């Protein structure tokens, strides 16, 4: 377990270094002259030499890299071309909204997936239980094949005709992500519990407990959910970064001023300093959360860490 922790930590550091170098090199890797591209967006509004200095293009690649590292260590992430504001302050404001959206969505996704995954399993074979199981599978496949932004557009159109109390953009975005992600996670939890209680896999404890008259729900929790809980919770932690990326996409649909709208503004306005910092920051956050999820997963169930 200790060896896996050290390997994962070393891999995380290497990936963060690669991301930093890549984000710094974007301006240098662009085809053509980046200054000419920027002047199309800001004709007559900026001084050419000042723009070169702000982008670090008056220096060589390694000199610019050294200057950027020095600025980062002093907490200076630069200034946005389009907004004229400190990039660190803009990212902090946007991340607060994006993180809140991701956190709310993950909470409701985990709760709803748990209920669907548990109650769609049964030791009794009848038409109603078969219907629940098939409905869970169908829902999972449908959501897995549907882009999250398309779900967002459908919810946006539906609630545009809604006559009830007005709902905030954050509520609708949370609802969108929850619906989209619950499909996969409910099916995943259902299948893992089914593997634990199925007699076909040599799991006779659940059948023996039913023969002793123990309530079916207690059997599903004790012999189905409890053994797989560390694996599921740990795996969910590794996917939190992916959920954060999904939140960025959904923000643009519901006009939330998080990292998603900041990304869109940076791309459309060719704000290279802001874009470079956003790419490094968001990619780093996704990697760090995935690393934390793997660490928690190995801690909760050391057998998984040994397999890795």
C-alpha cells in the first residue's frame, strides 16, 4: 500500500509538471503570430510592445518559463487581457461557483444512485422486481449515451414552460448533472450488489439469511452494499474531477459565472494569459481529486491498492 501511495504521488507530480509546461507553451505552439491574432480582437486598443511584454513573447521560452515560475511562487498569476483583472481573483470567484455545483451534484447523485441501485436488486424473482432492474439498466444506458449538455438543454426548455416557482440557475444545473450521472452510478451500484448476493457467484450467505427470515432490505445492505461500499465510494472519489469538468460544461448552458463561462470568454476573446492559467488550474484540480480518490479507495480497501 505504501509503495502504491509513493508511485501515485510521483506520477501526480510528473503530470502536474507536464501540465505546467504545456500550458506555458500554448502561446509558443500556436500557428502564426499570436500578436496578430490578438490585434484582430483589440484593434487600436493595445500597444504592440506592451502586449509582447505581458505575454512574455519578448523573452525566450526558458526565460519566460523562469519568470512565470517566479511569479507563481509570489502568488502573481498575471492579468487578463479582456477584463484587466487579476487572474487569480477571477479563478477564485469562478471556482467557488463551479465547486459548489460539483459538490451538490455529487451529493445528490450518490444518494439517488444508492436508492435506485439498492431497491432495483431483489432476492425474490417477480415481474415488479424484474421491471425495476430493467428500468435501472435502461436508464443507465440512456444517460451514458446522452451528452450532459443535451440533458441540460432539454431541462432548460422544459422549465421555460414551467408555471411554478422560479428556480435558480444553480438548482437547474445541479438537477441536470444529477440526472445525467445517476444513470451510470445507479447501474454500477446495482451490478456490484448483485454480484455480492448472487448464488451463481458462490455467495450463499444472502440466501441463508433469507431462509432464517431476515428482512430482504437488511440482507441487501449487510451482504450486498456493505462489502462493496469502500470500492464504490473510492471510485466515486476518483470521478469527482470528471464531475467537475461536467459542471464546467453545464455552466455555459445555464449562464452560471463559474469556470465554464470564464473558459468560454477566454477562448472567444483569445485571452491567452487567462486561458493558459485556466488550463493548468482546472487540469490540476481534476488530477488532484482523482489522486485523492485513489488514495481514499486504497485506504478503505487495501486489497484494491495491492491490485494496482
